[in-house]
C-alpha cells in the first residue's frame, strides 16, 4: 500500500507523459496489480469487441514496447553522436587555423620572409612559415596530427599562405579605416623609392590621433 501511495504522489508531481522511457518502464513495473475476477453475467460481446478493437491493440502494443529500444531513439542517438563528432572536428580545425594566423602575424610583425628556396620534406630549411609550424608540432599534438595527416586541410601550400596574408591585410586595413573615420585630423606622408629589381615602390603613412594617442599606420 505504501508503495502504491508513493507512486501516486510521484505521478502527481510529474505527469506520466513527461517521464523518460526508463522511468516509465520503472513505473510500469511498480504499478499495483489487483486480482480481478471478471464474471460474464450475460451473453453480450462487449469484452470481446474491446479485446479486438484497434485502440486496445495499440495500447497493448505500446505497453509491452515501453522502455524497449526504439528505432527513432537509435537514430536520434546516432545523430547526436555524429553532431558531437562534427563539432569536435570543427573545433580542432578552428584551433589549427588560429595557429596558422598567429604564425602569419608573427612573421609580418618581425618583417621576416615566409618561404624558402626548397620547401620539400627533405629540405633542411623549408622557410620560416613551415619551420615554425614544425616547431609547434613538436609540442602541440593537434598541430602535429594536421601536418602528418594524408588528407584534409594543412594550410602549408604557397596559395594558402598568400590567402592568409591577404585576409590579415584586409583586417588591418579595416581597422585603420575605422580609426581614420574617428580621427578629426589626418596627415599623410608618401614616399617613393626603387627596390632591388629597379621597380618603383610607393609607401604611404597615415598619422592621426585617436583617444589622445598618436597613431602612425604604414
């Protein structure tokens, strides 16, 4: 009786339809099972009709399948695991791309060249970009796994390097443009010179003040 009362109190606080299937199955096993002695006093066929009715058969099927493995649950679990795997892969790729951007910014800040004369795996000096990635791979497993993978994005080709440089350049230009829009006064300095190949190179420097701080942008 106590078990039955506890079950009734539990179902009053949490409707049966809102319970997960595991708890529904536990409730099903704990339900009271009174002994009923059904005596048919007439020749009516009502019990027989109810027994073969669609509603009774569906309820009987749902009851016996309760807490059993269902195909929609299996598919849902497979989709959930696939989503977790995809999100984990995306997170690793973003983290790796972040490392590539850091290398790009470091080389640009230090005014160092990116590529070497021989960037093959057998080269003793593959250039600053690839050599820094190899150094990072010695300490960071996710970088090492990317560089050693047979397929997938590595970001080591000259085309990718150029694209990353262009992306970084675009971000810098947008930042400078936003600062110029806020500045009340701007001075411009332009200078032209010949490089080693005797080609004319024009450099432009913006000098302005933002938040009481003088900025010079090359």
